């Protein structure tokens, strides 16, 4: 039975908060590990436009919401969606927990014209949790800058005052989690190409590097009706019927797996991976079809 887990975060880049101590994001609401649901669907509630800032005076503005765990993938809802009154979607519920993460940033922004800053952090859209690990390198004029790389991974702050050719490069993977995209939460729009986020001159903006955990396959069998099951040895069925087993079936399954995992490959390779998966499935399917047709020729019709 799936649970619905709801968490609210306030993103803070205050001097006393550090990403490596799980301090970049302040979790100010958690529904206690989730609430079980028997419903086949789940419709998220709209977030509030603002929220009291959890560490003192002031307010936070809604920036982003992710809802993961539904059978149709992660649902994304932005501040622009909220302002435009975009309706919430009814999400189908499977075996996985539904994880709702609402993210707020300080009202009024930070940095400003005196000290313009690019604020960055890493977030896993599958688990709905922030990532504390190092996640970027910083290049200046095409050369990695170790000092900036170290400080940005600690505090998530990239100075942009009078900069040119400053690139914040997200890791393509963190452990088993794969990079998805850079997502603007608020502020100025920076130049962005896949993992490369280029800081603009004297801009102030808030960005998250989105990561995704690969799906886990969960094979289930319903043993409630034993009559529906039969034992099958490799290459033959117990009732004598043809079963296109290895290698054709394994080749077909590998094509399906390849297509499913194409979304975790580098964007520049996704087209080639999908094309290769299509060819693999087609070739394996053709071989399976021939096996079945050959078996059909051996069948003796009776009247």
C-alpha cells in the first residue's frame, strides 16, 4: 500500500547554513513519514503563494513543486503555473510512495545589484530529497577553478559580479542518480545547455540541478490461481507448444530495457540509443515471429 509523503522546504544560502551539513534546505513541514492511501489516484493540493520564513521574520515565495511516485512519472508544478492557476493533475497511484516536495525561496531575492549571486543546489526529483554531495565544477574561461568549485559545493553560492565565461558544470551522475536538467526557481534566466549553466554578468538567480534515481523493476506473481501457471523449461513448454526462448526473447527484452533507460543517457546520445533499441526490438520480434510460424507449419489440422 502506497503512502503520501509531503515535505515543505525553504531554500537558504545564509552564511551559517552549508550544503554538506544538510543545511542548504530547511525542512519546515513533514507529515511524519506519510499517510497510507487506498485511492487509485492522487491529486496534489495547490501550494500557498507565500509562507512565513521558518528561521525568523520575513516570508518565502513558492518556487517549485515535484510529485514523484505516480505511475506516469514525476509531476512538476512551477511558480508560473500557480500564478496562471494551472489545475492540478489527477495522478495514478501504483506501489511506490507518492512524494510531494514544495520548495520556497526568500521573498525579495538575494544578492541584488551590489553583490549579484547565482544560487545553486542539487535535488533528487524521484526521492524528493536534496543532495548534499558535491555536484558541480566551476570553469573560468575554459579552465577548472578549484577554489570556486570547492566553495560552491559547500555553500551553493557563485558570485556573478563582472564575470565573463563562468560556467557551473553539473555532474552527469551522483552515485546512481542521473542528471536531468537545470531548473530556474526564481530570478534572472541564465544561459543553460544540458549540464552547463553559464553565469550571466551581474545576474542574481536561483537554480536547482535536478537528478533522478533509476527505476527499479518489481516483478510480481499472483499465486491466487495456480491453474494459470505452468512450468516452462528453457526452450520448451510443458504442454509441447512453441516458446521462443533464448536468445530471441532475451534480445527483445534487452531492446525494451534499452529504450526505457535511454532517458538516463546523455541528451546527445538519447536519439541514437532509442534508434538502436528500436532496431533491436524489431530484429528480435522478427525472429520470434519466424519461430512461431515454423511451429504453425507443423500443426496438423483436424476437423
